[in-house]
C-alpha cells in the first residue's frame, strides 16, 4: 500500500472513530438535538466512503 494512501487511511479511521465517540456522547444526553446527530452521521458516512475508495484504489477491496 502506498505510504501516502496509508497515512490518509489512518487519518480517516482516526477521524471516523472520533465521530463515533462524539455520536455516542450525544446520544447519551437526553437533550441532544437530532440535527447534531444527523450531521455527525453524515460526516461519518463520508469518511467511510473515502476510506473505501482508498482501499479500492489499493486493490484491498
């Protein structure tokens, strides 16, 4: 795997995990706005798509 793509994939994974943690925290609060959770989910979906594209480019998927 190309080092640049490996670094990008690593960054995408770290950002996605942080988003999941943020979503988890938001869901645990009673007053969390649905828009905030939806926004974080949309960003997470984009991160996963970017990671998938990198893995496809490298022939892993």
